[in-house]
C-alpha cells in the first residue's frame, strides 16, 4: 500500500480502484463540480487503475459521485472498489463499495 501524504488537510481520503478488464482514466472523465470535490491523484504503485481523492465530502456524496463517473465511463457498477480512510490514518479503511450482501 502507498504511504499517505501528510500534506493533505482534508478529513477523508478515498481510494477508487477499478477491478474489471476495462481500464479508462477516470480523472479525464470528471466534470468541473466533481473535480472541485477535492484533490484527485492517480496511485502509481497500484497494480490495478487506482485513484486517491482527498476531500472533506462525506461518504454518501463520494459514493454517489463515483457511481456516476463509473456509469459515464460505461463500466459495470460492480467493476470498482471504493474505500474510505479518515485523514492520513490508512490503517483502518471502511469499504463503501461493493457492499456485500447474503442471498
């Protein structure tokens, strides 16, 4: 896992990782309002296409935003993982997507 950047004062860090076979650059598909949510950056050390978003926005806002970015990129809604970290504490992530359910 990459080392957290302590230069970010935002409350949360979200990781968006694509898990499917298609690998578009999601940052180029962001609208202006999505870009303004915070600091988006690619994670260079990741094996799969992964981005970090440093922001003060809550989990519901980011879940909604990422779902729309994925849909605009014509990717299936199960083709990504979304993790939330509090600030620079990257030891205990919260899985926001997918949310596993029993059948």
